[in-house]
């Protein structure tokens, strides 16, 4: 009988304050969408780092015929210098996982393939391309070990860590994640305030009933529960809409459109969305419970 009363009171509250309930649903949807977007952005950054950091190489470029580097004043790297560098790289195993020597012709072929649709592809010749050692490390974070060993060595023009080329991308994605998180927090505060306002209006319209229930000995939990359930239902509806939006963005925007165009990137999928849904639902429930419970305290005094 008590459960029937609580559910009936909850349904009456939702019906009486339909416009405010819809507002709570929409604000919860937006705030939880951006919260989910922030979590998924972080997952995307981590996925890309795991994927690319496993593939990046350290490039040791050898001195070309004409170089402005003081270390290359003697001219192009000699065969003896190349052999010495090869031996030094082999001595760094197991840190050095694989070593590949790229000749001028191979560098030219790769350059032509990369810039085949650009006019600069016809402006270079194989003799202008630098030779290099392509080194894959077992731990890409140990780049400094290789850099300190070979930077400035005889015959070495420059040592380049490909990981650094990706840092700008990861930093930009990281800033996007923080921006989405900040917006989610702002919208979360708005959701708390709107839930509190909705509960306050609902409680004010039923203040006489609340007073009578309190006088006849109804517990605080029985009085509060309908209002808490109203807020929880509204935020869970917002969670469902936010989840649908995130699924649509990931499915149609990433999986179906972006991923086929950028085959050399690894992207998150709909499975990652379902992993953050429990967090979104929990956040929505906490917002509803805290906002409604705090707001109802003043109406529990007779």
C-alpha cells in the first residue's frame, strides 16, 4: 500500500510539473552528453597513443652531400661511418628492437608516394634525399638514450623522434577533452540547480499534503521518495538521450565516415560508448538524489 502511494504521488508530480521535468531531461541530456564526450575523447587519445607509440620510430639521418650542420662539414657520411653506426645500434639491444637502413632511392620512392598529388614530388631527385637508419625501440619512451648516443656522432646529420611529431596532435586532443569536461561540469551544475528548482516547485505545490503527512507521522523517507524518484526518472531519461547521441556520433561520424578515410588511425567504437554509460547513469542518479534530498529538507519541518 505504501509503495502504491509513493508511485502514485510520483506520477502525479511528473504530470503536474511536465514542462519542468522536460527541462530537467534536456539539461541532463546535454550535460551527460558532454561528460560522455569528454570520457570518450580521453579514450580516443589513449587508443591513439597505444597504437602509434607502438609503431613510431627514431630516425637517424646521415650527413648528405651539402649540409649546414657543423657535424657534417666533412661531407657525406662514409661507408665506414655507416658501419660504425650500425654496430652501435646493434649494441643497444634489447632496447633497439629493429634497425632498417633506408637508402637514397628508397627515401625517394617513399617521398614520391607520400606527395604523389603535390607539385613538390617532381622537384627532387634521389641524390637529394638523405640516407637514414630507421630504429624501432622496445620502449619508445627511451628515445633520449638513442638521441644522446647518436646526436652529433660522426656522419649523423640529425636524430628525429617521430613521437614528437604526434605530440601536437595528442595535445590538441587533450585540450579538446578538457574543454568538453569543463563544459560538462558547467552543465552539471545547471542540471543540479534545475533539479533543485523543479523539486522545490513540486514540493511547494504540495506543501499542504506534506505538512499533513508529517503531522500524521509519515517518515521523512516516505515524504521525500516521490520527489527523489521524479528527479531520478528525469535524469535517467536524459542519460538515455545522451547515450543515443553518443552512439550516433561514434557510429555514423567515426565508424562509418571517418575511420574508412583514415585507415592509418585506430578509433574508438560503440563498445567504448557502452563502457561509459554506467558512469553517466551513476552521475545522473547522484545529481538527482543530492539535489532533491537537499531541497526537500526545508519542507520536512512542520
